[in-house]
C-alpha cells in the first residue's frame, strides 16, 4: 500500500475538529449546544445578493475569467476606493474564498522552507496553508494583557533571519478582535521595507469595527506598495461564507502576474458566488449599520458577562466578532471537551474553541478560549449562564469557589 | 522590492493563453472567430440544475461540511454505483472543481521532488498543479498513429525510478479523446501494484463515450483499492464549468483522512454549486442521449472534414469532445497565431490549441493541434472551411498545393 506524503501526514488538525464527535454525542443525548466555537454568523445574507442569484438568467454555467468577472472586479475596485484604498481593477484577482487568496499569495511570494512571522494567537488555518506551501511559521507572542496589540518591533527584528521572507497579520483580528492602529501599521511598514519582506494582510473583518474606531488597511500605507498583499473575502461582510468568494490584491505587478498563473491553473472562481458578490456591493448602508449595532450589543454583553465571572479576564475587542478570554482552568482542550462530554446546565451547554489551536508556540493558550459572538442576545445570555455555572464545577478549575 | 518565489516564476503559461491577445485583436478588426480552442461546451446546463439554484431557499449562505453536503455525497455515491463503481459516501470529498481534486490528491499522495508518470499529450494544467506541488512529471509518449492508445507497459517500466510515486491518466482523454480499454487499465493496475504506486485517474468525461464503446473506470479494477484515486468533476457532465464542483474519491482511508485535512483548511466547496450538483443528479437520461447524439454528429463531421484535407491526419476519438490532428505545418504555435493575426476567410477564422502545450517533451506536438468540437454543426462547418482554406495559403505549410 503506497504511503501518503509526509506533508499530508504533517497537516495540522485543529483542536476544534477534535471536539466535533463530543458535540455530536451531546446532541444525541438531547442537549442544546450554544455554538460559540465557529465564525459562522447567524446574520442573514443581504436580500440583494440572494435575489441576484435567484434572478440570474444563466443558461450555461460557464467558466468565468480566471481573475474573476471583469464587471465584478471593476465594482470591487470602486468599493475599496470608498475606503480610500487605492485599488485598481487590475490589482485584483477574485479567489475561491479568502482561503484561496491565502494559498495563492503564499505560493506566489514564498519558497518552500521560507520563514513567515505571524503574531500569535492567529487564525488556525494559517498553519494548514503554511504546511501545504512548505513554509515555516515563526510565531511572535502578543499578550492578552494589552488586548493582543502588535508586539514591539524589536521583538520582530529578533526573529528575522536570512530565511525570513514575510510577515502576516489579520486586521481586525481573528481570533483576538484586535484592531491595529495607524502607528502599529506604520511601524510594520517600516520593518518590511527595511528588510525587504512581503506583508500579507488578511482584512476580511473590515466592516466589523466598533466604538467609532478607525479601520486602517495596509493599502492606506504609503511607500510599500511593492511589498504589500491584501487578502480579502466576502464571507463575513455579507454573511456569505458558502459563496466562496475572496480576493487577492496587490500593486506589485510581478506578484499579480505570477498569481494569475496559479489562478489560471484552477480555471475560475465560482460563477454564482460572483453573481451574488457583485450584487452584494449594492447592499444598503442600513444593513451594515444594523449589523454593527447588533454585534456591538453582543460584544458588550459577552465581555461584561465574562469579566463578571470569578477569575475570568477578557479584553474588549474593537473589531471582528471574536474575543479571547482567560479562564481559571487547567487546560482549555480538556475544559472544552468536558463542557460537551460531562457538563450540562438544564440540558444545555456551550461549545468553545480552545485557544491552543491559535498558538504556534507549544503550551501557549492553555487557559484561554476563543468565543465567537455569532448568536443572538437571548442565546448568548443562556450560553454565558452555562459557562458561568460550568466554571463553578469544572474539576480542573484553578480557583476555589 | 521583494522577489516572487522561484515556484511562481516556474509556473507554466499555456500556449493558448499567449494567443488570447491575438484573438482580441482579430475581434477588434471585426472578424468572427470559431473557438475550437477551449473545452467550454455550448450545451445548455440541465434545467433541473438551474431551477434548483433559483428555487433554493437559502437565507444565510453558510459554510457546508468541508467534505461537501452529506446529502449530495450520498446521492453521488449512488450515481457511481449505477456505473458499477463501488463508491461509498465516505469515499468522497466534494472539491471546488476537478482542479481542486487534482491539487489535493497531489499534495496528499506525493512529496516535493516525487516523480509522476503521465502519458503525453496530457491536459496542460497538470503542469501547473505539478509545479505548485513541486512534483516532477515524467512524460511517456503516446502516438497519434494508434489514436493515442496506452504506451506499452515496458515503456512505463523504463521510466520508473526510486522517486517514482505515481501514474496519472485521463480517461476518456483530454486532449486525445482516447478511451482506455479494460486490457490497458488491467495492465496499468498490475504495474501500480507491482511498484506500489498511486494511480490518479481523471475521468471527468465519463458521460462522453461514443459508438457504444464501454467506459471502464479505475474503480472497476479489482485488487488495487489502496492505490487508486479517482478525480472527477461535474463541469463537462452537466455543462456547468462555472459551478466549480468536483470530487476526489478513494477507498484508501489514510488518503481520505489526510485529504480531508487539506479540505478543512479551505473550509468548504461552494454552496450554490453543490445545491445545483445535487439536483443535477436527477437529470433525465434523455438529456445525455441528446448530448451524446449531438457530439457524435459533431465528431463525425469534424474528423471526416479534417481527414479530407490534404496532408491532415486525425484519429477518430471514442470519448470526450476533443481530437488531436496532425497538420502539414512547420510549427503549431506559429500557425495558430497566424490564423488569428494574418488569416481570414470572408472575415472569419478559427482559434485552435497548439498541441505543444499538451506535451512535456520539448519539441513534441509541433505539427499537431487540438480541436474541441464544442460548437454547433453549422459553426463547425464554417470553421472547417476556414481551416481548409488556411492550410492552402499558410506560409509555413510543408506540402505544396
């Protein structure tokens, strides 16, 4: 029997996946599970997007241009320009979700064995994409104490070796919810210019910024055009994760020419997703206002509830719809499994993501969990009650009640 | 300015792509171009598929299961069973087109530097996927004289080295239209078992077999379950290239477990494509009967017309909707460019794919072109007239008229 590749053997499996059988078992026992473990929003997709797909007059579902429909790319460039991001049509390749934007960007910019510095905790699938592209992630610790702000530039410089070829960030951050400031991004820019590195910035949560705080994109930075690659997706913006439409964006012509060859090999992004995404650009501002209001209320409730629990600390995020909380527990993996396997409060329990999956440094995040506040307030209230009760009786709790 | 990766620099660009600017120029000059260069069928997508997408009652376009919707996988397994292919639901991962099935299968089965033997001419994008996965393609020449039948097994054995990890075929073949016989596939099976290799079989043209000839799948072979990976797509079957729905299939549990990790990293295949693909399984047999009849008529016309041209030889294919013709020309790349740039017959011309892009051996296919008979008979008639006239006046023709 032939063996699978060593790369396939090394592909990471996220700690959340390991919990799935326990969640299924709990459901079989008739328990209600509040899913705060995944970034699948409950918000409805904009009507204008759904209608465009229903009303499309397609008779033959043809390949589109490998870079995506030109009509969509043109309108998408205009969308970025509304954010004062100087993106032209030719700077855009439409991808199959943000996932493919990451894959193609990594293969275009980095050789096998190259090192990529990423502030941790970071989106767990960066591990999988790096493994597929044979890259080495060099994590740099950000701290829950200051809400996961950008680590000092001096700490980045300590990690730079001749093999370092790039830095990757997520802004607003998954899993932290942290929104990088203009100063932090300027400092990063100076660093990438100094060492001639690529900066890959995953900004799929652009529309989710709270408290009037300003979103700063890497595309706002001046003087580093050739080093910067923006990774985007409509999944969260329009609650359209299954449309599988994203984008890879850069002003670097050599990067885009090479990226297009990868895009051509896979032929084209999905047709119906593009039809919907193009129409979704007409989504009224009232949709986003309502969504922002809803997420702000959810965030405020969850963060307050968490910080009121004894021994819990959770910084207040300014963006995305995640937060990372430090809990008085011995082991987040064990705790999250226990919540599903052994705990219920009135036949209800909560599913969380152990933060260990978001850290690359072994042992990091052992007493932290990520919560996605993607449920309505009533469900969040019940979920927080479950968590509060669970922390009182969890055998591995590290404080006495 | 940071440099792109050497992999990105090495990504091949197909000879067809190089012709696109010349086609655009010809169109600007008001010329009609008959596109026989690409496998984008003109056949309508089945109504049942289009209606399912229009009528889907989706309010939130959510991620699906990373392996694809279970309801779809169950029905797809039943579809294969109708062909007497012993495929179970758990043997299937739904992919984003056949392209992603190839990508994931290559990454799962092969390490960087591994050698993969592929009979040439082969589908040009295998080059791109192999480059992305850092594989080395070892081409084995098949011959136009016998219609591109499987080369003798002894020739395969000559190519096998300690680095050889697999063999890849396309059946029915793109670009050859050749349909492998049961004997040929049995011989291949014995070879892969003998040397413990993976056999990747791309069978996306299953529904396009003519003259009552029997389609034999690698899934029909006995005793090599653990070595075999089937790659599939609905793109051609339902004329739904833009749906981006394919499948990777194997009875090898280790392969499928590893492949699922790659699938999980990219989250899920497109939702609307899956909705359509599931419904498309209800496409009535009459649709396929009509399509087969239409393609048979097109093939018969094109092959006859080609072989009637002086100095042209084109074997009659039994499957897919392509054929490779040998022309009395000096250089297929030059000829195909000349057709667009310098030739017209009553303001009409034809776009063909130079066969050089389907060969990995340098210099091979220099006097061959691929034709996709994806236009209606009237257009094909005009296209063949154009080609016939062109061959009479092409400056690089190798026979005198």
